[in-house]
């Protein structure tokens, strides 16, 4: 079976922006090159998208669903190609990337079901028919990051298309193939008509042009809180809807009755999967004093045993940080916290872009390892004495994406979880959890309350329209 990208034409069309190399973070090898989208390219793509969308919205829902189902089959048939690019371009280990590809297929299957669901309701009225219906926005802009570029694109692209929108996808320039070119080819092969998915790999100028274009009434943005604030301000200036899924500084609370070995497994997975480069990563381990020593010992042993190296090798568990700038940020936070009194139990070192899994003990709320989103393989551990203290520590952040509680008493964990300020909470599981059918999103600095997944997609990618119909016009007083 030929790869999807084997073709004599560019999936991006004739882009006119900067030419860049596609670099493998694990080895520094140049995998290829691509042109980026310029603001002029974005404007031209919006024109095509706006022209194509009305016919797509009028297409029979079952036909829209069939395109998504064909795409789901194609991603299954070409799984090896997607995984290969995810490993090499993102630096993700095989297990992470395979899971991402499977989740992306799940997003396509779930979105296909949306297309044929009821989309409105009859409303009470006298002397006329009155109903509300959900209608597509039109052209939807989708801006995605580099860490999970395939699934974070698909969770917006798939439902937006299913519900009758056209989509302009701007993937991060560092993952323009895995998060862009492969998606473009996938939908082309699935039979999506031209103009309905414009893929525009680019930097901030392309994203700014997309958000500022008045013909794009809705923006879906996933990325840092800093960048999200800029997107929100620009969108507000054009009075358009924006859905923000931003950063996190997520806490796992380990209660005194938890099994330290089980809890440390949950904690290690939460902090070290994909080198901690996930918005859902466990950024703070809040552990009851009674079991803190045992938890730290086991977490440290797990971290020290992880194999760091090229993610293309099957037994690698920790791959590279995405770039040198991010690695420097991770190391700065670790060093500053150690200087402030935290103890480095293991790790705290790096070679090239590979940062050793790091466990910090004695972390206090004033240290950067507690206050900042690290986005690296670092597990900061903070001790508490009471549940009230644990709740206060967990909620002492502007972020509110996800949290978890580990306990031998699930009901106790559930009651505690209800007091946590987070968009998602998991009892006896990791902070890292996702599913195509759930309302995914955060609050506070983690997002503006928008949600992806399941029925929440109707709220994100369509808008209400109220319609009334009378037999004849009424006679008004004037």
C-alpha cells in the first residue's frame, strides 16, 4: 500500500511564506522541507473556504458522515505512516503516537454520528410554527499545537465538518506533516470536496491573519495560555466566537489511605508520558505526610528506571523535548526550585534535547515547580497534612484543566473531587484522560469554558437560529 503522501502535488497548494526544514528533534536530522503559509495565503484560503461551505452545509447529512467514515478507514489503513511521522516529527514514543492515531480515528467515527443527529426543537407558539435549529458557523478556523497535533486537530476538524462547516486548519510549523499534510491528504482521499479543508502550516503571523479575518466567525484554539489570551483579544475585536483549550498545572492528590505503589504508578504516568509535554500532565503531586516518604521512594525508582532515548527505538520510554527553548525553560524551573530548597531526588540533567525524568521533593507553593506549567518530565512533590490543606493547594492556581484523587475510599475521593476547581476530575486515575464522547475542557487560565467531544460539539461548532412561520402576515397596529 502506497503512503498517503506519495503524490506529484503539494497538499498545501502554492504557499508563499518562509521555506523551513522539517527537523527530527531526537536526531536533528532534516526530514524534508515545506513552505509556510503567509497572511496572503490565509486570505486566499478563506475565500475558497467561504465559497465552498454553503454547498457542503446543504449536502445530505449521511453523505457528510460517509466522508468521515472513509477518513476513519484510511487512517486505520495507513496507521504505520501516521505513527512513523508522529515519532519522527513530534519525538513521541511509539505507544504515545499509536494511541494518538487510534484516538484520532475515534474522533472521526464519533463525528460521523453527529451528522445524522436531530438538530433542533419545536417551540411553543400560538398561530404560527416556531422552532429552533442548530446551523453551522460557516468557515471555522482551527489552530493546533505541536505536542498532540493529530488528535488535537481531528477533535475540531471532524465535528466541524460533520456539522456543515468548512475548516481552515493552521498546524504548528514544527509538526506541519503529522499535524497538517497527512490530514489534508487523508480528507482528499476520503472524497472531501475542494475548499472545505484548507491546511495552512505557519507561525504566529498566519494564525493572526486567520483570527483577524472577519469572514471566519469562529476560532478553535489549542495552545499556551499566553498565546490564547492574544487569540481571545483579537477575536473579541472582531466579535467572533473563540473556543480556547489552554495550559494546565494539574494536581494529583494522594490521600493517606492510598497504596503508595499504585499511586506512584499513576503519578509517574501523569508526569512523564510524552516527556510531560501535555496540557493534562500531572504538574503537582500533593501527598499526605503519612505516606510521603514511601510515595517518593517509589516515584523516584520509577523515574530512574525509565529509558531515555530515540523514540524510534521500541524500548524507549522518554523521548526528546520539542526544541532547545522549551528544554531551557524546563531546566530553569528545576534549577530555580532547587535553589529555593527543593531536593532533586533523581534527574535534573540533560543531554542534547533529552531531559532526564526528574523528581523534586520538598516543593513549596512559592517555588516555580509548583506555580508554573513546566511542560517537561518533572514530578514536583508537595506534602499536606489535612484534606482541607490538599484542596487549598490544588485550587491555588489560575489554571483549572484537570485533577485527580487517589484513595482507597472511592466515595471519599468523589466528595473531595467535587470541591476541586477543574473542568475534569478523575478519582483513582491519572490527570491524563481523554475520550471522543466526553465534554473535554477547562476553566480559568485553562480555557474559556468551551468544550470538545460528544454533545458538546453541537455547542462549539453550531449556533442557534430561531425560525417562525405563519400562514399569512398579521395585521399590526401601525
